[in-house]
């Protein structure tokens, strides 16, 4: 296309100001750059050995969900800081080529992928689809993408650019250029700028024009064009790196090192600095105009191909053939012998009273002030080189404990205090109390007071809990706290004007009082009158209201060996341990100690953060100090670690569910997981996207409706559920980064486990109905069986009773007609013989006796006949037969009978009349035989639907048994017969009786079936 000159007014839309103090008209020479040391960054590299599919990184992008995406010659890569997930032609059908050349994310969260063969692929929510297929030629490379403010898609390729209106593949226009479009940006006015191999081109009002400066100076091949956060345009050209200033392109970094090596990458950071890739080096151009260089020749020989900053401030560098490089800014500073310290092993650190310098003990004493150092050793007057304790007194004297005794330093003069006894070999702690008394804690030698040039020693025989003293402090009430190897001793401090007491009244605490470990190395009094105690092996202890509560490694503390507790003024404790330095919120500690939370997470800092060693050196005092500028200095086995809590700005990390497998079959993570009957072994793979220290990201998850508490997964990124009961579940996972900041939101997965058909509600309903139906059927069958059995028994009883009655009737008839008639003949003949006898008196007497005996026998026969068969039932009817029977009984007994009987005739069948009669007769006989009553009452009333019988007496009564079928009690067989007869008539009966309160028998007979 032709060259079109563009007026400077046409580019006045750029925000052109960056406060860079650069010499006008001069470009910086890379040779003039200051080389940054390794102290500036932590660096790490990943290659195919760590999981990359190929070692050339053509493009890089961090998408809004937090993943890092890489384009390589071996496929597309998604990186979470720990695992590389590879998408290629083997597992992603939409990818026709493994050589990915360009990546871009649009405003809708769509990831656009360009390949060497011209294919355009888009990805969203794990789904890939082809947008436009290239011609398959390696000469049709997709080089760049842009989605503009209008929602159109621009795609730069080797020989031009595609414009897809509204990102529709069927609404495309191709514009041809002689050089490939390697980069595309949009300015604030909506104009599109293209970086090509030959020039810088602008799209405006539907037309392309080639940009030239007012001096008609061609920029030459603007291979890379980038826009910073202020809207300024930066570009890489054949001449070097420049930007637009006041409508003109100004060359700021001249490519003068080697014309065959070109700047290939540019990226701005959040601090108004721009970073350039130049072969095997990275350059940083600060806003003050200073150019710094960081050499990567130890990591790459092929050169830098792509660069980007992630949201945590890490600089990622893609190389030509040397893999992926991460540069992480150091948040932790260190000092060592390289910086001029007396030794690398550091024992104790303290700041001077004016805050102008730091005294660092180790093998020798170093005074460090603004990079200047002064070293003191034995040759300078110290009793020994190993420093074990430091403390400034109120008069400005520095007291120094050494492995060989005690010394002081004031006005540059060292004074040594000779040992008064053999134990005074090592002072482990020094303290000046509020009364200006000096106290020294000796390793094995007890507690020593120094006043007015005199020493006074207190040991276990004076009440001290242990002679090995490691820490001394004073609380707000003026009470001194002494930490020892055997526990804690406390006492009230000594008045400055008082005499030194011969003895001190100590109050002691150890494991018997609840301390988790007796070896105490630090004691800190918080503002709320709570004491925090660092122990060597028992973690951190809280003493509140006389109660000790331990927080240990099993509760989430970083270490059980705590040698120093430093507050940062922001509500956190910083703890020195054997395994590193840890930070933890004091509120979280209190919540845990109060039982409001189940565990805690600490921020963890060690060698991965740039420390020379992760192991703290806490055997001396003070094992770390907070300086007046707020920085925290800790002694380590190797070097000093300096932490500035103000620059450590923890941020939440996103948590994502990456993969779900069921019986090793991968499922869609963007929809509800349904587990069918017979399926088991559910695995959920999740991740937390932090790239600073991803190996320290910790997780906790919970399966709602199954778990009540969180499961602490540590750094494990898989949750296993080999078998889940049927039901609906919600899987929730959160993560904490290395700074102990939990994610703001959780990753959630809905899970439904379907029950097998025999556990489905409809099947259970059917089974329940079937069961109850079967139960009802069985019950009814049983009732029918019992009813048939009862009917059979009743019928048998009826036949038996009828047979009895028939037999009774036959016997009665035979007695009446046979024996009765014979006795009557005997009686009559005896009477006739008596009347006709004229003989002796004896004969007359015999006839008389025979006649009387015959008469008595006849009467007995009649009585038996009556009892066997109440023949007057047929003659008189049921009602009158009952009345006659009662009257006859009443006439023969002193019991006064009262009866009220309704008309019962024609109520029963003839056979039933006999049964009812026998029921009444049995009750009357029981009264006669067993009651010893003076009164009895018989009431028989007939109603429309039933007959009610009530027979009562005022006799001696009895205790009715629950089972009237038991014949062992008095009158048992009579009651059995009565009960059987009542049942035969379809009635019910009840007996109420108690000793000396008479008996009442009630019978109710239903007439509905009569």
C-alpha cells in the first residue's frame, strides 16, 4: 500500500505523558544499563522436564479466571503454577495444528487461538471450536488478535489482516499487506494500530494509512506495538524501543548492541515502568529514566520471545527453546557475609536506641548502618566471638552476652565483667526493667540481678523454676516474667531505691499448670492482658485468665518450635521457628483458642521467598527485633532475614474445579454431576491460582449434606469419594495462599447421586404398600382363620351343648318316666301297705320309712330333672322361667334376691334360650356357693340392639385373674362355661370384684345378628 503522511494533530488523542526524565534527543544505550543482582528477583524455569510439551513459548496470556495460557510449538498449554494441561491435535479436535502462535482474550472471556497454519480457534468454559480454518500452509500464520470497542474481531496474519464484523466468521473482510501484522492495539479514540514488519499502520474511518513522523522519518519495521495503563503507545522497531511523545515517535532504547539481535517483547508493569526483552536479557526502563538490566544468560541462550506480568507482579518470560521463566520480585531482603557481616550464622539482632543502626550478633558482632559496618571480635576486646545476647540499657550502654561471659560497650569502649563463678559462661538473655535494674539470664546459672556495680544471683534453691534462663520481660504491672528450660517464673520487680532482697517470692508455671512445653523461649504481653508464650516443642501458648491454651502444628501453626513473637502493628504475629518464619492473625489465634474455629492457616516464608536458609536461629535473645521503620529482622542459620510487612500485600486467589472423573471417565465440570446407580470412585480435581508460591497453596473442602466440618486437604489438589449414598450434595472448596489469605469465593460443584431402583421413592412406596397390603392380607387372613376357627369352635360348642342338653333331656325324661315312675309306684304301694297294715308296729314303721324315702327320692329326681333340663322354658317361656328359677332359689336360701327382668321371650332361638338361661343360672349358683352375701340383685334389660345383664352381690368378693380361663382360682370352671356361653351368643362380659366389696358381673349381648 502507499505511504500516507499523517499530521500530528491526528494522533493528539494519545495520553502521551509519562514522567520520564530522559535527555532530549538522546536514546539510552543498553550498554549503559545497570545490571540488577539476584537479590532483586527470585527466578525459576520450567522446561519439558517439568511438563511443557515443547520449550519455545511463542505467546502468553493470563485469562480473567487466573490461568496462565502458553502457546508453544507442541500445543496449547494451561498452567496453574503446578500442573501443565496440554491441548493438542491428539486430544482437541478443533486444533488442526500444534504450533500455536497467538493468544488473546476478549471482553466476553472468549480465548482466541491462532496457529501456524492459519486456523482460528476459540475456547470458552473448556469447550473448543473452530472459528475459521486456514489453508494449512505455514505461510499463513496467525500472528495477533484484537477485539475492538465495537465488538469486531481483528486477526493479523502473515500477509494481512482479517476483519470479522461482530466476530462473525461469515462477515469477514481481508486486507492484504506486504508484511505480516505482528501486533494490533486500539487507542482511546477507537482507531486501530497495526505493527508490521515494515511500518506502523493506522485504521481510521474505514481506511488504512501508514504513520510517519513530522520529520518524514520512517519508524522502520514496528514489529511490536503495546499500550500501557496510561494509554501511551510503545513500539519495538528495527532501530530500538520508543514511544509517542507529543505526536512524535521518540527512540528511547537504541538497538546498538548487536544489529542481528532484535528486541522482541515489551510489557508495562503497574509502577509506570516498561520492560523490554533483548535476546538473553531483560531491561527495565523506570519513570526516572534509569535503565536497569537483568541478565538471563544462565537460563536462556536462545533469547526472549514473549513477556507478560501476572496479577501478582511476577514477570513471565517465554524463550526460544529454553522454556518458561518466572521472575518474582523479592519481598524479603537478606544480609550475609557477602554484604559484610561478621558471619553467616546469626544469633541475635537489636536496634540501637536512636534507630540509626542495627547490631547483629553471630560469630562476632556487626554494627550495620546504611550499608556501613563495624565488626567487633575478641581482638577488639570481646570475651568471646560467639554472641548470645544483646540489650541496650537506658544510659545507652550496649550489654553483650557471649559464650565466654558478659561485656558492655559504651562510647566505643568494651568492658568485660569477669566470671564470679564457673557457671557464668554464657548469658542467654539480658533485660532492664522499669526500675532500671539489669537482669541477666545464664545458661545453667540462674537469674542474676546487677545493681550499683554488684551482682546478686537467684537459683532454684531460691524458688526459681529452673537455672537455665532463656528470656526475661516485664508486664504492665511491673511484674517480671522469666522463661526457662523448665517453665516460667514471675515476681514483682525490685524498687530502684530499695535494698537488694536476699530472696524473691517466685510464682511458677509449667506443664502441670497447663503449659504445653516447659522450654520457654519468648513471652509477649498483648494489649488485652493476654500473654503469648513461644515454646521449644510445644508451639504457641496463650495465657488468659489463668488458663493456658496451646496452638501447635497439628492445629495449623507453622512450627512447634517458636523462638520469637513479633507483632507487625497490623494485627498479626510474626513467629520465628526452626522451619521458617510464619505470620498469623492474632484474631484467628484467639478465635481458635476460644474454640470458635477448628484450625488456622499461617503465612509461611522460607528459602522459596529468597531466604538464604529457612531455618531460624532462636537459641539466643533477642531472636529478632522490630525496628522503628516497621521492618522485622530475624536471625537465621544463614544470614539475616528482613521482612517489611507493609510491602507484603496478600491478595485472594481464585479457586477452580479443573476436572471431575467418575470411574475414570471425565465429566463436564460446568454442569451438575449425576452419579448413576453402580457408579463409584468420584474424583474432583481442583486448583488455586497463585503463581508466586503455588506449591504452598493449601485447600479445605466440604461436601455439604455429608460433612459438617471442613476437610483440611493441605496442598493436596484432589478430593476422593469412593462411595456416596444417594442424595443431593454441594462440593465446596476454598484455598489459602502462602500469605494465609483465603479465597474470597469458593469453587462449587453440584452433585446428585441417584439411588438404585430399589431405593427410589416410587419403589419404596410400592414396597411399603405391598408390605402393608401383605400385612393387611395376612392380618385379615389370620382374622378370617381365627373367625372360622372360632365359628367352628362355637358350632362345636353349640353342638356339644345341644348334645348335653339333649342328653340331659333324655336323662331327665328317663328319670322322670322311668325311675321317677318306679319310685312313685314304690311310694304309692308303701302308702297302701301302711294303710292296710294291721300288723305289728314295726311293720307300720317300715312302710312309713319306705314311703318317706320314696318321696324324698322322687323330690331329688325332680330336682335333678329340673337342673338337667329346664322343661318349663318351653312351657313358660324364657322370662318366666328365669323368674321362677330365681324365686325358687330365693325360697331356699337366706340371701335376699331382687330381680328386674325385661320381656325376653322370642328374643333368642330355642337353643340360644337354654344358653342364656344357663348364663344366669351359673351366676346365681356362684352367688349361692361362693359369695357369702346377704343381698343379690339381678337386672336384665332389653334394648333395641342389645340385652344388658347386671348381676351383683354384697358378698366377700375375690381378686379376679387376668385370664379367666385359668381354672385354678375359685369358681374357675363356672366362669369358663359362662364366658364360653357369652361368646356363643356374640356377647361380651366383665367381672368387677375386690375382697369385702362384693362382685358385679355384666353381660352385653348384641341383638343385631339375632
